[in-house]
C-alpha cells in the first residue's frame, strides 16, 4: 500500500516550529484553513469559556496572534479581568492540531486598533455597530439593530477591539499512522525553547 511521504518537518524540531507559524499565518489569510477559525478560551467569572473567532494575523517574529472582537462582549470583559487565554484549532488536510496559550492585550484607541479597523471589510464592521450590546437579553430573537455598511464605519468604531495574544506556550500535534509527532515550546528570555513530547 502506497503512503504519502512524511512531511519534511516530521522529525525536525525547528522545521516543526516553522511549520506551526506557517500554518497559523496561512490560516489568518485563508478561509479554507482549519486555523482560520480557532476556538478561543478565556477565564470567565464562573470558569472556562470557549468560542470561535476569526484568526486575523499570526506573526512568528513577535510570537503574536491577532483577532477582533466587540469591546462590549463577554470575551472582552473576561480578557480585561484576566488576560490569560488559549486558542486551539485543527486542520484536517494538514492533520495538525495547534494549541497556543498566552496573554491578551485589548487595543481600542491606538495604532494597532486603527490599522486593524482600517484593514477590516465594511461587512465585517457592521456587527460592531449592533445595538444592543452583544450578550444583552432580547424580548425576541430579532430584536436588535444592525446599521448599513456606511453608518457602521463610524458607529462601529467605538466598539471595536483588536486583540493581540502574546503566545507563551505552543503545542503542535501531527497525526500519522506511522507515528504521531508532538512538540511543545515555551517562551523564555532568550527566545523559544522546545522539545518533542509523547503524543
Ligand atoms: C465562524 C464564526 C466566527 C466568529 N468570529 C468571531 C470573531 O472573530 N470575533 C468575535 O468576537 N466573535 C466571533 N464569533 C462569535 C463568537 O464565537 C461568540 O459567539 C460571540 O462573540 C460571543 O462570545 P462572548 O460572549 O464569549 O464574547 C464567531 C462565530 C463564528 C461561528
């Protein structure tokens, strides 16, 4: 039975680290990637909270990920109270799971927020202008307002937050019948240090 060749990073720790960041950056750019829609975990007042977000950027040099949210949202409140967070995603084609743990910073009125807002598509901006705020109880399912895309450009901006996650721990799991590979890294003063671990 023929099998696909093993990926170049299979027994290459540095290659696996590079692959992790390549896959995240690819996920930020392409909707077809499993890394485009990671689950984001925060620490809520009653325990862990999990939801899907769109990965907007992944920067290997800085070791950061970016996503966007409404600053009135539950996740924004969680991160404001406790910046500890985690992201996890799996891509079926790559057979890779990536887990990221780190600390989040909410950017609302600085250059990071402005660049993220400017780079957002008009249709993405609309949800930030929704009234009432996300999470508000409604008398009926449709009892909320969304403005048109033109109004959203100004109405949504005060509610917009770009969230930068500074990764502190990374974990990649590659699935293969010939033997899974798992590696993990920690951020240290001198940079990332990592090694293979049992899958
Ligand atoms: C495919 C998909 C993508 C989503 N992307 C985002 C996102 O980028 N940012 C965001 O704040 N919420 C996003 N959401 C909505 C969240 O998953 C969540 O339902 C909502 O933000 C409320 O979460 P919270 O109460 O924990 O803040 C997305 C949901 C889905 C299904």
